[in-house]
């Protein structure tokens, strides 16, 4: 039976960005650290474990500082020799797009579903990760934490996304690679998909949405 594109069958597909629409950045960041003369785990340890690194990244996520200011503050935490110019862009530039997940999103939109990007930001200028991967225009709705002043897992950012996508929670699916970000969505009645493997997540979404991800030749 062919999938109906009737409005009554429309669903909302809410997608995280990094680790969902891109591959996991971990290996790329480790290789980048080595290329910069740093220990392989320096990126993650600075952003996740260093108190000032955590503070700066949290401020960047909600727009309290911009990416350029973050670059200037974080570079010396990584190493005295690290150039702050376009630091975020240099670290993220080689992270590949998740081609099957993007194909799934395109198929969902073609079938009449509404798409929302729900992303904790890592800055928009001078490096715009969404434009770099080429997915910004794929979405009907963009909820980026830097612009919203809220970040996942704050329940308010999921409520804002529902308001903007214009569909009830029970008609929506939220996809994220961080398990901590899923319960607030589930508490609102949104179905959730935890991405630990791109192919598995795409197959689950194909079944939920009644679409097929087709990679371009």
C-alpha cells in the first residue's frame, strides 16, 4: 500500500545535528588534535573536563558569547601554541555528513512530513556548521540553542520546537545521539530515537515514517 501524503498522516521529524546529520566527530577531533601537536584527547578533555572549557562551551551554546570569542578563550586552554583563528571551524571541517540520515530526511520531507532542526549550537560565525554540511535549507523549522537562548535538555527548548513545527507531540519523532537529551522529549509525548549507529537509526525512522532513504548516485 503506498504511503499517504494526506495532512492527517503528516508527522514531525525533529533532528539533532552533530552525531545525527554528521558522523561522530570523535575520531576526526582526535586526528585534528594530533595535527595541532596536541594529545589526541585534548579537544574532548578541554571542552568536557576543564572547568573554564566547560564554562566557555556552555556560554557558547546559549549565545552568551559568540564563536569568535569562544575561539579566543578556548585556544590557550588547549595549548599555548594553538592559533585561535577559526578554531572551531578547523576542528570541525573534516567531520563528514551522515549521508543516509540526510537522505532519510529528504525522503521524509518529500513525503509531506515537517522537519525541524533542534541543535545545541557550537557557533555560527565565522564557521557555520549547518551551511558547511549543506543541510540548513532542508528544514521547515530551525531551533538552534545559540539563537533560542536555551539548550537541550531544557524542556523549554522542546516545547519551543513543537510550537514552531505546528504539530502535537504525539505526531513527532525526535532523533539525538546523546541519551540525556531524549527523556525531556519523551516526557512531552514525542517518540524518540537514540542514534548509536546510523544504519540502525535510519531503518527505525523508515519504519516510523513510511519512507525510504535513497542515496544519490
